[in-house]
């Protein structure tokens, strides 16, 4: 996957941000996707994982939903020209500064209306060489941590060439085992889903 | 930014450097109880699947611990399984789920070693010294390399004899310091069929080759002198064949020796008149003599004179014995019991016994041969199966030769003679001589206790070390122990050895053949060896040395002559 714009930032904090976009494409954005947003006036990029996509209603939708015999043209028009954007929540799992990735919370969050981009395969590969970001996911109070870990690791596996995937799965599994050695049932569930 | 541009950053890339050969880290322990080592997890990427490190370990293996300023040599004494989570045994991964099992095996479940530190080296010391401290927490543990083992056991040389190789280290030599080996009494222990005789013969070959002592070998089962066959029918050379000039075989049973094709250099005969009560006393256990009967022996000898046994056995002229009976100095029952038991001494029961005195004084002959540096193998032939004969002859000869050694040593101390050559007396079934009930009084007990005071030490070969007196066992300098599984025997082997508790497991896990645990005076630290093959290579090593030493002697003679 190559880098692409997928929305603009609505609100942000050190631990995460929310961006808005119009009706989603079938492929983007999706749960567990690595995205990035500029910060510190372009000095750094905040890397995050999408953990929630919320499609809110508005007055028109409410009225239309109650309208009998609604034509397809109206429906498509409402979707294309929504009054309220679709809100995508992102958990910050690291940042890049001067070419180096850090698996830590960013010094500054991105600013409103900054463009949000997807991370290209090479970026995902580089960012996931180490696994320290998994701890940030486990510590996140709002995100569904286990689901997000599985989705993020699957994405990290897919970003690698086939011959490298098994090794990566094992390494990631070992890291999870270190982090969750005290919670064997949870670990076992995660490993089952991570297994090839 | 494109993929290739990002790839060049190479950020977070794991090191592709090969693993060092460390196997774990020290996590606790003590000098007295041994160290706790946590084994590393598997690392498939570097060719170490989960669990391999554990399975590659073995009790008795050597490890080296790299402390902060010192290097420690230790021996593995126990191996166990452990995990980061105490609940793991209750919730193991599904055996079919290889991914989870692999992940667990390389991150949660690990192996633990119990290692016993033995030696240490620091920057100042050139050779390893006994440990008096332990390595710090988290010191790395490595499998010992051949260089490490060589550093500990030194190179094979004139007085260091290659006895075997450490476990899984074919080609690395463990050398026995023969000079130290003969300094104190030593023992070769092990159950029947574990290769005691082969190890003993290898050690004896080394002692003879190095000329660190002369040997008097009481060869109960005809194992040492001439050719011997193993259970597969393969023939091995005896010491007489290996050292044609330095070894003589004296037999008690010339007929059997002739049948076996042994070359014999003399025949031992013992005259009834030579036998003293002290020679018989040690047979008390074998004959079933009571304390009263043993006491009576001395009285009978005093009253009846040199021919006391002959008179007791004489069925025609019973006057002297009758007189004793009438005088009631010895109870009739006691006298009859002694007579009954002395039936064993009749020349037709023990063919090497003859009436009166033998034509040659073999005691002098053997003593002189030993002093010339000639090793003596005393072959028992069929009498090896008669314990009474073995005990009688071993005791008879040893008492007299020891007395001569004491005399010669005392004269040497007074500077009226040469020091006698150090002598090693090899006895089998040693517990019959060193039983706690008799070891206090017997010549063998004395020799074991007096160390090398009179240049005589023992090499005891036994399968029941628990039957040997504790005091004697604690004086044994070097113990070469093959497999033993009886608790009491294992305990006996370790009596008087500090930190022995940790080595018990090592001993109990030896292979049934060709493996031995060597500990004590002649090795710098306990070692489990796969003993050297007794084969052509050993023959060559011995022949080389004999050839060299002979050449050396000839050369020296020539030089002396020139002077």
C-alpha cells in the first residue's frame, strides 16, 4: 500500500487524535491501519493506529431515515455531501523525528485540519521492526487493545515479503509473551489469532 | 517517501550478528549449594529451536562463567524446567499448536541449571585456583570450550596421562596427574560390568609408562597381566604384553596361566610355616572366626611354634594339640573349630600352599623386583574364585613387603640407604580388606591411613564402597567412579569430599560403560569422562614412551660410561 491522504484532523491530544473524512472507501480507512499526521510544524510525524470509526447522524439523516419511499439518488447525495464528517479515532503509538522512529508518545500532537495520511508498506515495516509500541496499545484505556494488537500485527506481517513473515510472527509472539506472561489465557487467545 | 527511500534508514533493524556461545546467566545461588543459572530461550533465527539449549545440557558437563573480573569453571550438577508463570503447568499450550508452543518455549518456559563452581582464574593467576567466591548476578554462562578444558587439565606430558575426554568433547584430553595420583591411596569404584577393570588397567599402564611408581597388582580375575577378552570376545593386551621388560607376572596357579597362554615369570608358593596369626586374622570374616577363636590363634602360634598350622592339620601326630586340649588353655570347641576352618589351608585345597617352607622366598624376590622398578602382577588363576585364597595371599605379601618398605624408608631417613621406590598396591574386592570391623587392625587399613609416609599407597578396586571403613574412604585421594546406583555406595564415594552433595546426581546418571566421574587429588576439579578406548592407540602411546625411555636410558648409560 502506498501513502495517501485520507482525512483532516478534527481534534487531538498527546495520546491520540480524531480525524474526519467523507464516506469511506472500501479499503480505507480501516480498523488497525497505521496512519501518520504532521506535528511540530512538519518536524515530526505522529504515527497512530486507527481504533474506531464512527459515523454520526445529523438532522437530514434523521428526517430521511423516517421518509417513506426514499429514492436512491437522495441516499447517494446525502452520503456524498454529509453535513457531519465521519470521525476516525487514532491511538498514538510513536513518532518519527529526523528519520528515527520512537515508540513513545509524541512531544506535540498534530494541529487541526492537518492532513492525515496512511503509512506506506515500507514505513509500516520500519516502524514495526521493534515491538515496543505494543505496550502503548495494552495501556490504552479506550481502545480495544487485543483486537487492535491483532489487526496491527497482521498489517505489519502483510507489509513484509512472504519469506520474512514467519520469522516476524514468531518475534512478535515472543514479545507478546513477555508482555503478557502473567495472563496466560489472554496470551493464548492472542497467539491463536496471530498464528499463520 | 517511497519504500526504497525508507528502507535505507534501516531504523530498528535487529542485529544480524551471530549469537555468542553463552547459554544463560547466573541468577542466584551460593558457594556451598551451587549456582542457579537461567538458560537462554531458544532463538530459531540463529539455529537454536526452543528447548534445544536445555536438551543439549547434561549433568557432568563443564561450563565457564564470565564474572566481572574473574573466570569461573563449574560443573553442571542438575537440570530443571522453569517458567515465568507458575500457572504454566496448569495451562500448557495445545501440543498441536506449534506456533504457541514455540513462542512459549522461547519466551516463558526456560531451563535452569544447578552448577557447582570449582575453579577460578583472574588476571593475576596463570592457572586455575580453587574457588573461594562466586560470580556476580547476571554473569554470562558459556559452554566450556576445548581451550578451557585444556587450561584446566593441562597438556599430556610425562606425568600427565590421558584418561578420557569430557562429555561431548571427543578429542579433548582429560589428563590425570600421575604424580599426585600415587601420592595418596586411590580408588576405582563402580557396579559390576561398568568397566572398572579397563579403567584400572588404563591407569596402571599410565603409572608404569610414567614410572611414577612401581605396582604390585593382586589380579584376582586375571585381568591385568596377560590378554583379556571383553564380553564381545575382543581381545585386549595385558600389561605384561604392553611393557615387556617392566612387568613380571607371578602366578599362584601355573596350570591355568599355561592354559591361558600367559607368559609367567615366577610361581608363588606359600609354606604353611610362613603363615602367621596376623595373616589369618584377616580371614576371620571369610572363615567365620569368632573373636575368641582369633585370640586363640596367637596362643596356638606361641605354643606350637612355626609349624603351628601343620600341627593343627596333622591327623596322625596329634600329641601337641592333645596336650593343649588337656591343659585346657584353649577350649576344646574353639580348637576343633579352628582345625575345621584351617582345612582350607591343606595343599590339596589351595595348591599354592605347601608344607614346610617353599624353595624360593618369593617375598624377597618381589620386594627386590619392585625396588628395581619392575612391576609385579600376581595372577590368581582359579584361586581368584576363592576369596579366602585372595585375602590370604594379598594380606600375606602386603604385610611383609610393607614391613620391608618401612625398614628401608627408616634406613633412608637415617641416611643408610636409598629411598624405596613409591609403590602402589592394587587390590580388588577391597571391602573384604577394609571392612569397618577389621580396617583398624589390618595392614591395608594402615597403608590407607598413613598416606605416603612409607612410600606405599593403595589402588583399591571395588563395587561396594559402602563396605569400606569410613576413615579409610576419607583418606582416599583420587576417586574414579563408574556408575553406582546404591544410595549407600554413592554416599560412601563422596565421604570426605566437600560439596559432594551436588555431584551425587552426576554420579547416578553416568552411562553404564566407559563413563566415570573422577574427583580428588589427581585432577584439578571433578570431571566426568568418557574413558579412553583401550586399543591400538593406547598401545602405541605406551610403546612410544617405552621406546623413548629405553633409548633415553641407553643414551644416559653411554654418556655415564664416557665419563
